[in-house]
C-alpha cells in the first residue's frame, strides 16, 4: 500500500498547483486512480482501464489526506 507521500507525488504528477490537469499520459492517471482506491475502495475515482478520472473525488481525497 502506498503512503500519503507517494500518493502526493502521483497527484502532483497529474495536477498542477491550481488543480488543473497536466498533459500527462494515461499511465500516470491510471496509477493515480489505483493509488486512490488503496485509500478508499468504495468511491469512484475513475476508470483504471481508460485512465479517465473522476477529478472531483480525487481532489476530495487529496484534501482529506492533507488534514491527516
């Protein structure tokens, strides 16, 4: 299981400091979705097959983990 630091590293690869999505490949978004699911498996973070993200839920998880 990934720690919060590793999750933050993946998040920062996909999102910039304003929360906008960076121009990254699908492998990065797939990895981020998989990382999110390690913290909460009953939330829709996106499609691991396509890399299409549920941005709102990913950002909510990021904000939740910052409070920990």
